[in-house]
C-alpha cells in the first residue's frame, strides 16, 4: 500500500501542468541567484545575508515576497515612510523561527513584534544605480528616526579573497552568508546577476512530489523525498531529516529548503541535504 501511494504521488505530480502550479502574483522584488565564484564585476557591494522573512513595503502595506499581507501592529506600520522599501523582517542571527511565527500570524502579538526589526537594503522603485539608491536609502532611514527601521550596511569588495574572508567572518559570528550586488547595478525584479547570495553551502527550494519508503533503521518511515526544482528537474533527498520528520515527512506539494554543494553535470544538486519546510509567505 505504501509503495503504491508513493508511485501514485509521483505520477500525479508529473501530470499536473506547470501553469496550474504557477502563482498569479508577480513579485516586484529582486530575487537572488547563487554566486558562481567568478568576478563578473570589477567590484561587488557586499552585505550580510539575513535569516529572516523577506518583506516588501509598498508605502502602505507590508507584503511577503509572494504578495501576502503581513499583519503588523499599527505602531509598527506608523514608523515606516511612504516610500516603497525592500528589506527583511529580522529577529537576530538564528532567529528565523521566531520571526516567522511572529510576522506570519494574522493576529499580531504586540509583545512578540517588539523583537522584530525591519532591515532595509534597497529602493525597488528607484531607477538609479546601486550607489545612488543606497545614499538615498540611508538618508531616508536617518530622517525617519524609527527604532524598528535600520539600513543594512554595504561594503565594497574588489576580489574573491576579500569576499571569502568576509564570508568566513560572518559565519564565525553566527551569520548565514553574504549578499552581493555588482557596482553600478540597477534594481531588477526577478532573478538576475544584479543580486547574488553566497554561503558555504548553497541553498535552494524544491516542491515535494513523492516519498520513498525507508529501509533498515528507517523501516515503516520515510526514507527519502522526491522533489522537483523550478526548472522541472527531479531528484531525491534522503539526508538531513530527524526521526520525527521521517515519521511525519513534509506534505506532498509543500515547498522545502535544502542545501547542496553546487551541481552535477546533469544540473542536479550535489550532496543535497534537507533543511526545513518553507513556511508559506
């Protein structure tokens, strides 16, 4: 029975047209690609990659990157300018679970929101190059004088050694990684080389399409999940799961985050390891 359900889940996932799964909302935000380790620009503006919830402020409403409203307390909203902002709702290093439980709750908890900061790093409506956008953003944050609003510091680095040293320092201090933007680059919605992320292990997202039964110590549990990438490539992930997660695996159709060490010649993630279920934004 279990094997039959696994096969059915896989077959059904292959029959669902991609347009059925597509989200109607088109995000105006720039989305990061993985840095390939090559200097495609003479220099990059580098900042710490924050482990929070990406947040778009359109001037009146806080939205997730997928367009869902974030129900913040009124006192939080009142401290934001009318200018659209791109940033991250953050609760400190290692605080992802805290921030996700707080900001994705439809009924805002004032006490929990006291721990949340809006760390802003760009002006999505600006047509100016990165350097001018940052000066304008710093000035905007300064004038706003808000305790919950802060600018994400940017440092210009001109070679891979400097970038890797900065990455090592951030990791040693409990950070997640770096964000890189080419000097002189413009804000571009969607994925492009104008915004890249760098971690010791890359992370990606995939959709769970089926389960593979476990064997040996994992008998009668999930042994691996079959997943599908955004480009349609499918593969399985069998490591990174706790015993409890194998007993109750991520639901079919859910999005998960996994880490890996680059890609194979076939374009499949190398040494993929499960991280967590991606909380819907």
